[in-house]
């Protein structure tokens, strides 16, 4: 099994477990789901990119995009707290 196949397998398993846990916890906000999924994906991507130098180059672009998405979610939460305006 290649490194990318293991990465996809671990990521889908992690998402499935997280979805079940948050469903039992009755989480209903999309921001929470997106934040948790982004943090999980970033952590797993960093873990897998440290195993293979070739994978590090390929997965670094994914890390940048996901981190930018996470910053957008945090920025909307901060603006909602400071100004009381919900952007998303």
C-alpha cells in the first residue's frame, strides 16, 4: 500500500470517527465541524509528510490551503465576537 493510499485511508477513518462522535454530542454548527476537520487534516498531513520527503513536497500545498481556510474560520469568529456581525 502506498503512502498516499494510507493517508487517504487514515483521513477517511478519522473523519468517520469524528463525525460519529460529534453526532452523538449533538453538535449542530457547521463552523465546529469545519474547524475540527481542518485541524485533523492538518495534523495528519504533517504526520504523513514527515515520513517521506517526496510526500512533504506534495502535501505542503494542501497544508497551506487548509491553514488559510482555518484562518478564515477564525477571522469570522473573531469579527462575530468583536462586532457582533455573523459573516458565515
